[in-house]
């Protein structure tokens, strides 16, 4: 496998979960890191842990192209360029299309789709210069939609196709592009949904086969590091997600719908009721960070 040592990686959504743990794993491989997240305190702590000679951190909203560009430019100035991009920042919203908060729905689309575009746009000149690799973090949700998560499903399908398009555009520059597709991973995103909504836990319980199982962050990190080192076209976590991708036409057909349709009349109204009681269509963590994005200090 090609070595990662002395490469420079840009990681968004780096403050927690997959982003933070992948950054730690890459640092152990000798990678220099440009870390971006809106959650400033844990991001700062991660950078301090890794050391100034290893990591440069910038608190920025990926929805703000100018802020992302400033962070990327500073990282390039510090480390000389960017070889690898892990476009990992993402959030989810709760609730049916009829009842989800429209502003929250838009925020998911903005972060999960525009945030990936801004990340790639800012880093691409350097990545082209160094004939690098970009890994866009999509999801199993790109293949298998779940009721009550329309914004997340839509965004992850969208960025998968963004990666497919980008791959065609940059191949002649010597740049390769991959997309990562994970089932439920034990990250703050999934932990918050489980804590907020009994309906989400009920949804996981009725998903067929392994689709409702939660996988460890460590398994995801191992696959991401392997994908970055091998410049893979697809990264699947766990491996069975690849089969769902191949069977996407079946999963989204009337045959595939049969496994969930009987449960939707019970689970979806419960989710909407619980969201109404919460007074928010996303996690409390995301609400707090949205306030930072709207009114930066």
C-alpha cells in the first residue's frame, strides 16, 4: 500500500467522531493535517493534542466558501500544499417532509452538499498541483432511504453523484476521487438521534437484515485510512454496504419498499410528535453550532 507519510490531509468535520478519530489515525501514519470544524473548542483541543508541527486547525463554517478558502490557504502556507481531502462535515435533521423545520432542512442541504463543494473548490488547485486524492463522505443513505430523514438521504445521494462527476473532471489532472458509504456509525450524530427519539430507535429495529445495526467508529476509521492510502473509488463500512449499492434499484423498488411501509404509519407520526416536543428538528449540538454560524463571536 502507498505510504501516507509526509502527505498533507484536509479534514472537515474534524472536531468529533469520525473526523477526529481519522485525524488521529492519519497523524500516527505521519500525515500533516489541516483541520476544519465549526465546533471551535474540541477542534482546538485536538490540534493541541496532535501538536503544532502536525496539525493546523481553523474554526470555520463549511457553508461559507470564503471562510473555508481562508482556512485552506493558511494550511497550504503552513505545510506547503494539500495531497488528500476528507470531506466529512455533515449533519442530519429529524421529521417527516410535512413537519420538519424548513430552515433545518435547508441547513442540512447547505452543510452536506454545499459544504462538500466549498471544501473541494477551496482545496482543488493544490490537490491538482500535487496529483492528490479526494474522499467524499456519503452514506448508505445514498442507496437506501429511511423515512423521517429526507434531508440527510437527499444530501448523501447528491454528494455521491457530485463525487462521480468530479472524478470525470479531474482524472486528466492525475487526481482521483472516491466516495465513502457507511451504515449507522456510533458517532455523535447517531448517538444524539438515539437519545432524542424513541422513534429513531424503533426505525433501526425494523430495518431489514443488518441495515439497522450500528458499527464502531474504529471500523470506519480503519476503512477511511485504507481508502485514503489506496486512493479507492469506493469505501464501504461495513463491507456488506457494497451489496446494497449494487442492489440499489431493488432497494428503491416496490419490492424494497415492502419492508418499511407497514411500519411508517406508526413510527413517522411518533417521530413528528417527539420532534415537536423537543422544539427542534436536529440535535441540540447542531442548534448550538447553528447559533455560532449565524452570530459568530
